[in-house]
């Protein structure tokens, strides 16, 4: 059972503090009352933890998914809600998730509804999770709602993991390439400088490629720190601008226009929208609320605006497919499937199937792009290194010829 720290006042007016092991906060209050102590403050004890919430790291999606699945299993096997959370608190090792579960346990023990207790932890659980849990609690299918949410979070975590894994090798190649070029410019080029000065002193001229290399080297050595500072400052300013609604729309508009990659980004956003909307509708969330949540989960401001515009028309009694098709951003084949699903009243299941189909196509395209990027990056690295070496050796070749 968890420990609660307390501060209380005795009958004589003296303050006292300590910890009490109990299942709920109410039990702690009863214990203090039997000891003739008047509680001033009672909260869960944080053993050996110094928390800075601004910098705390939220638990990974896979861990949240696993925890929701375990909660569903416990509830499905007849374990009371309070006892289920006590079990989860004891076995969870992640400090932030452990604290979140303990806070939910405390709120539920004080009579708060489970969906409201989850909603108080909005920094850990997203809108989709909270809405599905709320629908499950209201519709008496909480265990099923938890499992469906866990499945979605697991799928999302797997997709993010694939993208990160796929970008590891290209990132390593880029880093190594920058390091090699930096070493050549700052170490090897200065070693050849006396020879270049001798050539110029004898009235000779350096090749254009060598002159460009030397000027680049001088610029890097003299102004490298300022260039780096300027690049960082420019990056911060660009990031601040992109954080604004207009900046986000500008970036998302032009991301979709990138050849090949733009279609992948659009497919990813549409897939996320379809999966979130389908999951919410399957769990009994009203369509207007589901559209609002799914618009925030697309990851693309243009598609999000299109979904919100569609929601306005849906509230006026129109079917979803018509206003969504008029936005022109959702692919025609997807719109055709949504339209047929609306007519057959199978929108929830069809949306999830659409997302699965798009994800499979996106995975194939991403694999192709990664396979294409790797040789291109190797070619760029080889070209840069060859160009520097050639610029260093050309004056030597000219001296030999002379």
C-alpha cells in the first residue's frame, strides 16, 4: 500500500508531521482522527524524488499502452478499481507513470469518477485516450475501451519507432560526412598553405577549385563561431515563427508540395485522422466531438483545418464525405471509400481499414525512400571529399607538368 505524508495539529495546538501507510487518503484521515489529530495537509509521499515538472519526461507510448492493457485485464477479471490501481502503482517502475497512477488512485479513492481522474493527467494521456475512456465509462464498456486505446497507442508507437530506426543510418552518414569535411578543412588544408603561398610567390596561379577551397577554409576559420551562432539564432527564430498558427500553416502547406515525400506526409496525416476518428466512433464518441479530437491528431494544420470545416457542415446535417471532399486535400480513393461506408453505415470499421491500407503503402514508400537516401548521401560525401582532395592536389599536378 502507498505511503501518505501528513501535517496535522494536536489538541494542544502543536504541529506534527509524518507518514502513514494506507490504501486511501480517507483511511489516513480516519487514523489521524483516532489519534486526536486535526489534518492540515495529507498527500502521497514522494520517496527520494526531487521533481522538476517542467523537465519531467513523460512515459513512452508503449509503456502507457501496456499499462492500459494491464488495467483492462485486471478489471475484466473482477478486480475492484482501487485494487487494480494499487497493483499498477506497485509494479510500475517508471517514476512519472508511477506518480500519475498514484494520483489517479488517490482521486478515485476520494470518490472521483475514473474518467475525470484520467482527465486530470492530460499531460500524459492525449485527447484520444481520455475521450475513449470517458465513452467507455459512460457506456459501461470500459475494459474494451481501454484495450482499443492501448492498441492504437501501440500502433502509433510502432510507427514512430520505425521512422526513428529508419533515420538512424542516414543521420550517422550525415554526421560522419560533416566530421570528415570539417577535419579536412581545419587540419589538412592549412598543411598545404605554405606550398600554395610558394606557388603564388613564384608568379604562378592556383586553380579555381583550389582558390574556392582556400577562401572557404579562411571563412570557416575566421568566422566559424559567428556563422555557428548565426545559424543557431536563425534556427531559433524560424522555430519561433513556425510555432505560430500562420507559420505552421506555411510549413505544412509546403511540406505537402515536396516531391514524393509530400505524398508520404499527406498519407500519414490522413491515416492518423482515419484511425483516430474510426477508433473514437467505434467507442461511442459523438461524431462532432470525434471530429474535433481527430483534427488535432492529424499533425498537419491544413488537414486539421479541413476537418474542422467539415465538422461545421456535419453539424448542419450534411454527411461527412461531402464537405470533406470539397476541401480537396483527402485523396479521391479515400473519399470514395468514406462515402460508401456512410451509405452502408459502416464508417467506424471502414475508417480503421483505410488507415491500415494507407499505413502499408506508406511503409513501402518509406522503405524505398530510405534505400534511395543512403546511396545519395554516400555519393554526396564522396563528392565533397573528392573535391577537397582534388583542390589540394591540382597545384601539385601543375607544378609537375611545369
